[in-house]
């Protein structure tokens, strides 16, 4: 999970890939999470940044087929054998998904195309996931006129405590209700040393973002703030 990896100072791979969409600036209300306990179940809502993580965690439980609905969003050409059609607008392609699909097929696509957005919904006995079937908004620096964003893009009801603990890694397990928001402050783009010899797309792929991630957790009325520097 991206946020936990940042606090564990694991900046390569998934974190680097996820941060490529950000430029310099301050990005507020990112990686939003809201959660509450309901008997033996946790109800968790998040921003779009957690979509692929939540889809993958659910599909890893499945050995065969399951009913899946939603869209797979990409700016590149994809071969999606279970697609029910494609909608295109301004270079954004949305593969429509609705029906029985082998979980392994989706997981294989997710591994092959880690930057493609999988807005997929499905229901398992211990894992009910609903994600809005649309592309997330582009990552732009925050301004004073921005409206407050809510954690409502993804919704998960689960009894899987492993997923709950990974998402809420620094929150006591006995919480009743909480909200988490992050401020991503990118102060510098660190270019590779030999960037002058590279193609523009290579420079973009290998450049790193340097800054600070601020995490604000409010659990049962108690607010705690932590931050970690990164170069990812």
C-alpha cells in the first residue's frame, strides 16, 4: 500500500510509479480515507488513489470467476479480452466491464500495466467493493478556491482485518470512526544525471519527486499529525 510504503521509506517501484503523475506544488486532500466499525465489519471509503490496491486485494482471494462491473481506464492501447466495448474521449480510453471474469485475467493485466486505472466493483463473502466507474481527476496543485474533497470514490465493506490493518497501519484496532487525509508537498523534481542524453519520455520515467508527505489522522475525535520526507 502506497502510504505505508512511504512511511517505511520504500520509495522505489510502486511509489515512484504512482508519483509520476505529480509535478511541483502542494497537493491537498490526497489519499483520503474514512472508516467506521459496524459490528464485525469495517466500512471504509477512500479516494481514487486506493482503487487498484483495493481491487487487487479482493481479486487475490478468488481462484476462479466472479461477477465484475466497472471500467478500465487508460491512455494507451490495451488488449482486454473480457471488455464489453470501449468509450473514448480526449485520448482517454475506457474499457467497459460487465459479467463473469477470471480473477487471474484481471490480476495479470494489473501486473502488466501498473499505471492503468482499474475502477472495478465486485462482491465476495467477506469483501464488498464498489468503485465509481469513471476516470479520476488529473493531479493538479491545490489552490485556495478548491472545494473540500470527500473520500467517496471507493467503498469497501469487509471483515478482512489484514486489509484494514494495512490501510490503517498507525491506527489502534479498537477505533469506532476515523478520517485520514494527506498533504503531498513536492518541492523539487530530481532529474537523472545523464538526462541530456535521454529521450523526453525516459527523463520523465526516471525523474524523482522530492518533498514531504503529511498525514493527518482523526480517530474517535483525537487528531494526530505525522510527516515523512521522500524522494521517489
